[in-house]
């Protein structure tokens, strides 16, 4: 992959062999932002799981103390809690009538369902699943606690899971955030991730951690 001049200029300041403290890494990211927009800050974690083994999958949710800085559109599908969903600030609310429309248009980032809707969503699982939008009890998106769930998602609660290579990726804020807010968000995410360690994984779950901005070079950190 060919990178632009600005990226290369920043990358030259980063020592690929060095493992930075979190404080150092955040400072470097903020001082070397190159984009005209407010870049996101991402954490990429290499784990020691075997992603081919079903009992070694990593999946969880985390409520970042300072949110992600990115607002997400929340949809709620329910036959029992529609008024509550609207009250809680959900962007899209409906019942079974929503399902057929998923094949044509998806205008939300997270779908929350009450339990009675799950059998009905089975027919669109092939549409929602590959997009990471299928509600799941493990990510707390299948629930009767609609007000509480929508409120937490709006504040920055995020679901994560490992990819096919055993890595986990998470948005943890914006470059414009105060250093301390970014540090607290990153620490909260990593601590939360470590608690999801599958029983079949020997030793530590986390192998290495890299932090970067949307357009910036990655810095390995120790937490």
C-alpha cells in the first residue's frame, strides 16, 4: 500500500521497534495529526487466540467513560417497547413491518431487538449478519431493557469481537479529545477486553497493542 507524503513524514518520527507508554503514544498522535477533519483514534489488539476454534472467540461490550466521539444511529425493533424506544432517543423504531425493508435499505449502525422479535429476524440473518448488525445477547442488543440499552449506546457503549486473524479493533475517541480522556478510554477498553479471555487460551489474552489515528502511523504501546 502506497502512503501519502504527510503519512510518511509522521511515520518517520515513529520508531517501529519501540514500545511506547500510552501517555507518549497519545501525545505523538495528537501532535502529528495531518487530516483537516477530526480524526478518530483507534486501538488494534493482537490476541493469542486461535480464531479457527469456536471456543476461543472474543466478544464483548464496553462503555467508554468519555464515549467515542462518534454518534451512531440506533434502530429498535420491538412489538412491546416502541414508546420507550422513542422516548430513549432511538433513531429508527418499528415492529415486524421493518423486516422486509432491510433487504432494500439499512439506515442505522446498531440494531436492538426485544426477545420476541428474534425468531422473526431469522429470515434476514443473511443480510444483517455479514454487516455485523444481527442483534445478539452477548453484545446486549437482545434485551427488554430498551431505555437503558439505547441510553448506553448513545453515550458510547460499543460492541467488539475478534476478526478472522484474531485481532480486535476498537474506536476509542477523537484526536480532539483531551489526552487524559483518550488514555482513560483506551485503558477501559483493554481492561474490559482482558476480562473476555476464553478458557481455552493459555497465558495472557493480549499479545500486543497498537494505537493510531485514522490517517496516522501505528504506535505499539504497553498498558
